[in-house]
C-alpha cells in the first residue's frame, strides 16, 4: 500500500501548485477511505490534463462521468473542511 501511495503522490505532482496541494491533501486525508473502484477512479482522474482538473476542482466545470463527478466533489469537500485532527490533537489545543 505504501508503494502505491508513493506512486500516487508522484502523480499528484502537477504543473500548478494549487493542484499539487489539493490532490496531495486528498491523498493524505481521504484516499484510504476509498474502495477499490474509488481508488481506480482517483488514478484515472490523475490522467487528465492540469487545466481540466483545475476547472473541475474549482467548480468551473463538472466531469461528465458520474464516478469522477463524485470524486471531484469529495476532493472539494476535503479542501473546504480543512485538515483533520485526531482526538489527541484536539485535546492538546485546549
């Protein structure tokens, strides 16, 4: 699994810093929650050009494929909710 994450992290490196940040945040925070179909969809998503990904992730366009549309929505949700903290981290901030 770690090797797959490293490979995906490399594919998340894009020509646009914003995409790097969005895709890596999703990879770190939500990728492990995906089922095998969702994982395959994420890999497929990474095959698209940067401009298309930017349009989708910033809500300027919507993928025609329903599976990619759901994945884009999940990445957008991850972007909006901010970083997840563990319960031990939350207690340390008080």
